[in-house]
């Protein structure tokens, strides 16, 4: 284990960039939808946001999650360091619990006003591909990073499990945002356990109610368990519209406008009647349409 932890940076980099390259290649071969004319501008802005997040979050949290988990193990801090459990059980508890925390974080980002302002930049992307998974506001990244550190400290997450979760979560972020066409039968089978691109794509829909469904990070069963699962978009995957009303101007593809997102004033917040539930009984919830002054 010590050797694995010493190579943690290499393992994380290989997982992160390896999956990114694979998804990029698959998107080019079997895309779900053809890229829009704004592809170059979108990709530049989204990638720059990812770089800014990496720099700012590292400055905000000098001790990363893995380093904190090693410190917890050394000092005996946290719940799992206070009880005697098999290492395999601790591993599963850590990965599943951290994924649940991300689900709750994501749910709250859509339910609490000031948190939604931080998250809004992610949903103003008018298209959906692997770079959408890079498009997060630094303030949201700080919020998510802070919550994760608190959970790691309280749980006493084992270092190996923490490393595995970091690599899996980062890799799956590219996978669930991938603009790839997956056969329906395969998608239906895979999403019984993990979130697929077709499942998460619905969460980015501009249609009423659909943006407030499918919050899960890796494991799809959280949405089924908490009643936020939606099987299919009303308009179909090939015709659905992404983004947010009031933020469709091309300027919102630029980095400085993405950074300004939390500070753009809303003109109104109007509840919208939920759309009918699909045949599988998935739940539609109300959604708020937001508009901002240019």
C-alpha cells in the first residue's frame, strides 16, 4: 500500500488524462449529437475553468483529501480509525459514503439559492460533452472540496480507499458527460448500477423539471432511492435543448462571464408545472426558470 500511495500523483494523472483521451476519441467516433459551431470557444472556456479550479482549490486547501486521510490514519482520527473493521469493508464504506455525499451536495446546489448561483455556471453550457465536466465555478469547487475534507476527517477515510474514490470520481465525471451514443439495452443495464451519459444528460436539459432530476455522481441507485430518477427526456436525446433560459447569449461561453455567474442578478424566479412522469414512473419535480441581466 505504501508503494501505491507514493505513486498516488502518477496514478491520479494516468486515470484522469487516460480516461479524458479515451472519451475524446470515442466522442469523435460515435457521438450522440454533432458538435455545434461553438465547439472551439466552448472547449477553450471550459478547459480554462478547469485549470483555474485546480490552482484556486489547491491554494484554498493546502492539505488534499488523500493527505488528510493519511494524517487521520497516523493520528487515529475519524470513525473508521476508532472501530475494527476488515479493510475491504472500510474500502466499500468510504467509496459509497463519499459518493452519497456528492449526491447530497449536488441536490443542495439545486435547492439552496446561494449554492445554485455557484452551480449555475455548470448548467449554462449550451452543449453537452466531456468538457462540460470541466465547467465548474471555482467557488463551487471550494464548497465541494471543503465538504469532502470535513467528511474525510469525520470518517477517517482509509488512504487507499480515498485514492480509489478520487480516481474513480474524476474518471467517471468525463464518462457521464460524454457525448457518446450507447445502445439502449447496454445503457439500461449499466445504469442499474452507475450513471450513464444518457442518464446524466437529462440533468442538463433546459426542459421544465428535467434539470432537477438525476443528481447521482457515480452510483445511479441514489436517484432511485431518493425519488429523483428520470429515465428519459420528454423531447428525446437527439432533440433536447441544453442550458438555461436567460443565459443563451454566446458571451456566456467566455471565461470572464462564467466567473461572473454567481454575481449576475436574477430578474425573476417562476415555478413551472412539472411535466408528466414517464412510463417507468420517474419523478418530475418543479423547476425554476432563471434569467439574468446581460
